[in-house]
């Protein structure tokens, strides 16, 4: 990677480590904790200071075994709102559809949590520090230089107190999230050509909740321009977000974002009724064009973890689970590469396969989530050939283990294609609308705030 003369200047601080991790979110903190626990010298640099706000509060049941392995289950349980299922609401159907994770093929993961990410992410980064990783918050990576002949990479970082530091590292893990630090510099980041979205989101108080176990369920509301999430949090707040085609968010022009967000909510009668007596308690934020992937997952001495590699539509709450899983497989890959260099190539191939597997499994559904045929199937699942159980396994994030969901999912997809053909006019109209919406991507900026 090309660099500038900043790496040649005399630094205020110099240091070295085995593994340098960029970013202290779920992916970076997970990998740092695991590698430090295995005896590697790990430095984690996080540009912000925890606690800091982050969207993406809904965890999947597949997160729980990972939390157990990290040793943070009790801490997460203490801050979490129990989540036993997901509810889908459609204006084109006269009922709500509830999916309970206990009905999935693997009955050992019946629930998960809704969490404030400021608290959750702080638990994870504190755990990395507790495992003897060197954790530096308020420290932003400015440049990385990868040198020939597998020499140590040079990393230039700026601390927010004005200090500069050059760190030598055998391996660099990019867990910078949607900043995609290395991908931007290597020019390997690509917008999704099959799907793209924009989002607005905020927190509310005074939102009515279901009773009993259903109180913490996530709700998904379809509407004309996309879909909404509604996520109850343990402290009484509720996270609400609208995920739309980018053209729709761009259509607000100069209208205040808060006003535009509330007007968007009013277009979904079911959600609008739910929020009738609620009060906005946070600023409304927005982001656009956030579906992307990188051309590769790794280099000879670097890995891209979590959102630093790819980000997909959050309709199935996959972000944290995919990020943490990448931290686990990334830690295994680095550990093998450093301890058994002769196995490094095979380890990198396994890493690449694993990183691509998750997004691929979910993307088939994401690319069709606004299609009427798939919407009908979600709103009227039929318990035949274990199709519903397999769908719930995917929704639970149970895609990396031994659960035999692939056969029933192929049947599910076959039913979808059959329904699409039987309603060919509706299908063609839906895909024409989708194609029209995707054509707006190039003229829509990355940040639509």
C-alpha cells in the first residue's frame, strides 16, 4: 500500500506487537480478547471513547454461544432485554406474524437480547483489556504501510491528546466497521449492485409493549418505501428506524430530518398507532447507501473483519453476530498463521470461505424482502418439510454449525419461485420497481444527513 512521508517522521512514541487491531466494536474487541488470551501481544486502537452511541441493538440467538466463550454472558444478561422472537407486520395482510426462535431446528438457542450498543460494546472492549490486550481509546489510525518480504507492517496513529505513535505489527486486523479503513485505501470496496438502502433512526420513550415473553420481541413493519424496525430496550427506551431505498431519503431535500422521519412513520399506520403517545428522546440520525462488499477478505498479513469487509441490510439483525463470528474465525486464522506458518495459506482460505458464507446465506432473503411473494411466505409460513423450522434457524443466525437447514431452505426457495411464476404479473411489476429504485443509486450520496 502506498503511504506518505508521515511514516518517516520522528514519532513521539514507538511500539511493536504481534497483532494490531483497528477498531473496538464487536469484531475488533472479540478478536483482540481471543488473541490476547492465547498469549499474543495485541494492540487495539479505537478512535472513539466508550461508551459511545451505535445503532444495531438487536442480537441473534447465535450470539449467545459466542458471548459464553468470551466469558461475558452474565454482563450482557444484566443489560439486555430478553428477545424470544420476531414479529412481522404488513399493510397488505390482515394479521401479524410471530416467529419464535424456540421453533427453530436447534432448540438449544431459543432467545437472545436487545441491548444498548453503548453498553454492549463497552463490555466487549473492557473484556479485551481484561484479557491483557493493550487497548487505546481516543486513538485514530491514520496510515498503514505493508512492506515486502513479510516484514512487519507500520501503523501510524494519532492519540486525541496530541501524541503520535508508530506501531510495528506482524498482523493487522481491520475492524473499523463502516469506515472500511483498509478497503478504502486499497480501493477494493464496492457498492452492492443487487441491493442498497438508506436509514433514519432514533430512540423513543412511552412506546407500548407486549406482555410477558413477547415484551422484548423485535417488530418489523413493511411499508411502501421499505421497512421499519422497532426494538424495545431494557431501560424503557425503544429504538425505531426506517430502512428505505436511497431515493426516498434523498427526496426530503432540505426538510429537517426529524420532521421527515416523523412524516415517514405516519405512512405506516400500524407503527404510527404504536407510537401515538411516544416521545422522541434522541436526535434523529440518517445514513445512506450502506450495502457494500470488498473484493477480498484478506491479504498476506491483514484480515478484514465484520463491517470492514461487508455490510448488508439489517432486516434480520445480523450485524453483531456476523461481526463477532468474524472475530472468532479471524483470531483462529491469525493464531494459526503466527504459530504454524506452514498452515497459513490453508487458514486464510478457510477464513475467506467463512467470511463469505454468512452474507451469502442472508443476502438471498434480503434481496427479495420487499417482493410480494416472499412477503406472503413470511406472513403465512407453512410447517411442511421443516421449511418453517429451517427459516427460523436462519433468522436465529444458526448458519455456521451442524444444523441441517440447507435442504428445507432449498424447498423454501423453490416454493418462492413457484409462487412468483404463478403470480407473474405481480412479480414482474415488483422487479421493475426494484430495478427503478436501484437505478437511483449512482446519483445518491453516501451520507444523506
